[in-house]
């Protein structure tokens, strides 16, 4: 199928010959003799590729290129700039201004045809990639927004807000399996100027300490014994896009120091390198650990923690948003049954009761695995409870209403300390109050935050500030 091509040149002979040659290839070709005429034709014709002379009688070709890109937006044509022989500097300027390629005059028709073919193939591949990324974005948003809970709507709203700031560092907290990677993808796909770039992930807990730096920063040939050739790191791979550092709490201290420098200066070096490289990258980090506690324990740098913690998104565990269980289960069932070629139309009532009674220590990841296994086992048209294999104890009794503190007496005031005449300080009262609420909530900080009417990060910070050990109240399904 032919493409729409606009040829802009003040030489009539070239316009006629080029139009004939490209039309013979099956393309729909229009021509223009000046910059003003070219813009008018482009608005009506919507060309996919423009062959544009650098020197026009009424305008500089670079100015016309800029107007074409501005007016076309995401649908702007690819531009092949024509420059006089020997004017390589002009060609370089054109490429920096956004031209797809350049040809030197006098232009040979075979070279013109081949360049047009390359431009059209590039445009096709870009559109395909945009379509795939759009489909991936829509699927992520369906999966993450399918829940009905206010907690998850708040998470999605936070992701949308920080997406408007393409360079802001984001820290995503939550237990394993809650969907931290999904949030990272959501932020990336919603960020203008980044979503068309790469999304590169590094799991800091999955790579040995000796290899982590070379993976992140890359290395030059000869940097170490096995460095037979130079290799770019993930920082370079993520250029113009997003670098997602999963399980950042497991990063060694030595690597943390180097990462801090990159975050502060946007400059790094490959291992064994002698020149600085720029890092045009948006950093997202995630952890199932409480980094404030890791800082207090000396396992995480406080300066890196504060540099990462510019914008925090905390994902609550599935057991604290039980209203999301059935909508998510139905979503996974529809997707996985279709993939398996089975027509399972829904969940049996007893299956729903079983799912709602389970604690899901593995969170959303465990729920998806449960549904996938059940789809494989199910022979009927409704997902039966016999196909749903759940490991572990059922969920505990429902907690008190989120907005209501438990109807019990307030905690006793702490002892006055060394001076029997001194009343307890405000800090001592706050610590005693926090400990009492944590004991009643079984160590569940999210529940304590709801009772106190404050945010989860506020409660976590107060617990860390007072040096409270939450583990003494936790059950076998730890919160973090």
C-alpha cells in the first residue's frame, strides 16, 4: 500500500522527476515550491514523509521542519532533509532538529526511493511499538484499577499526579506481591516524555553484589579480568525512559554511595571508564522493607533514603482491602481462562466465600497464582471450590471499622522515669499510645494509621522515631 509523500523543493525539474519516481513505487505524491506552500499542503494532505530542501526561497528548511513537527504532534511526518553537497554541518543541524535522515544534492533517485522506504518502515515500527505500549498500559490500568477499594483508588491517583513530573524520583513501598512493579509501570506509561522511552528494571536482590555495579553502570574493556569488551549498563539502556530499582533495600552500601551521586548529579562513569556520561533517566525504586528502619539499623544510607523518598506511594496488602479480592479474582479468571481456551463463566458462591476467608499472605500475586492453578484444574463452566487450592490459615476475624478506634480505655500513662515528680513527656505518652494501638492491631501499622486518622508513612515514621519494635506483635504474615 502506498504512502502519502510531500516533496518540497524550489527546483521544478527535481519536483517532477521525484514525483514520477515515487509514484511509480505506488505512493501518493504532492509537491511544493516554498516553505509557505509546503505547510499549507501538509495541513490538507497529512503526509507521512516529507522530502524537504534546506534552502527555500521564502524560508529556512529547519524552520519548516520545526513547524511540521509542532503542527503534526504525535502524527508529525518523518522528514528527509535535502542539503547541498559538502554542507555536512547543515545535515547535522537537521538531524538534531528532528529530521529522520538527510540526502545530499544532487539527489540520486535510487537513494531517494531507498530512504523513503526506510522512513516508512521506521514509522510503521514506531506505530506498532506505540500500539503495544498503549495495550500494555491499558492492561496494567485494568488490572490495577479493577479493585473497588478507596485505598487502591488513592494509589492510582498518586501515580497519576507524580506522572506529571517526569524527573521526580518515586519510592514505592509495600509487601511482596502487592503490585509495586505494576505501579512503576503505571507511572512510566502515564509520564509524557518518558513513556515512549524504555522501561528498564533491575532487581537489586536477584544479582550478586559483585555483579550489581557492572550491571547498573556498565564497564569498559579491561575493567576487570573477564571484561573482554565494553558493555553499557542499565543506566544507559534506560536513557530517556525509566529505571526501576526493585528491592532497593537490598542494595549494598558501596553501590548505594555511587547511586546517590548519580541521583544528585545525573552523571556516572562505567567501571574502568575515564569519561563522564549523562543519565537522562527517571528513577523509580521499590522495597518491601521499611527503609527508615534500615537506616536506623545502619544498613541503608540516610542521604540516599531522603533522595529516593521525594514522592512515596505505599500499597496496602490485600488483606487490608478485602473488597478487592473478588473483583481481582474475576478479572484474573477472565484473562487466564481465555488464554487456556476454557469457557469458565464465573466463581461458584462457595468459591467466593473461600477466597474471602483467606488471608492471602502473598497478596495479589498469590491470588493470581491461585486462580491460574484453579483454571488448569477446573473441568466445568464455573470455578468450583475444589479447584481452588489455598495454602495457610483462613483470614482472621474482620478488624474494627476503618474510621473507628477500638472501644477500649486509653493506654495507661508511662512511668515518670528517674524523677517521680515529673509528669511524662509528650513523646513518652505518644510512644505508649502507639504501643497500645499496635498491640491491639497485632502490629498492623495500616490499621493503626486508620485509627489515628493519619497516613501510613506518618505512623511508620513515628514508630521508627520512637524505636518501637513492631515484630513482637506480628503474626506469621508480616506486614513488611
